[in-house]
C-alpha cells in the first residue's frame, strides 16, 4: 500500500507498543484462566479478570492471540506488521460481536461492556502499531514519500 509509511522514524516505539499489547493479552488470558478454572468453557457467570468479564474460552483466545503478537514482535521483518494488523482486525470482530450479543445466550465469551471497550482500544492501538511499523528499502521509503506528497 502506497499510503502506509515505510521506515517511520518512530517504528521501534510502535514495535514496542505492539509487544506490550501482546504481553497484556497474555497476562489477561492467564489471569482469566486462573480465575475461571473449574467453570464451563463458555460459561456465562460473573467471572472477571482485571475488571473485565471473561471465561475459559475467552481467556484461551487472549493467550493465543497475545502469544502470536509477541512472536511476531520477536521475529520482526515486517511479519509483525502483518500479524499486528490481522490480530487487530480479529480482536475488533470478536469484541463487536460480543457487544452485539452481550445480553443474550450467544455471548459465548462472557464479555462485559468494560471488556468490549478495553478490547477495542487494544485493537485500535495494535492496528496503529501495525500500520506504522513497516520497514523497507530506501527505494520503498522514497516511493512512499512521493506518494504522500502527491496526495
């Protein structure tokens, strides 16, 4: 994409932000896993972790997504950009679906409004980290600069 910055001066900061979000997702998932142990996998009780509604299924989802984001951050080489963007889209879809089904039996992840808000903020920041963390050659950077100046 010509409008995505290449070699942005703050890309190390965005990469670190992506790693911190992955770390938060794993930590939330582990705390939720410990909190909801012994309950049904998709239970809809009052289980909370860090003030957010969760269950075993949602905790495992966060551990998996967070671990993938952390792995992408560790590997780098623009794989983190791809992983951050697609993970952000996945988290957005799950949180919006959770918001749509929050007071129904279809709320399989036991999401609360607080959970949806936190997940949406995390996904937007992760998306931003993915969009500004791209590394490329000098030719790609120059092409991005020319495309940016034309717009």
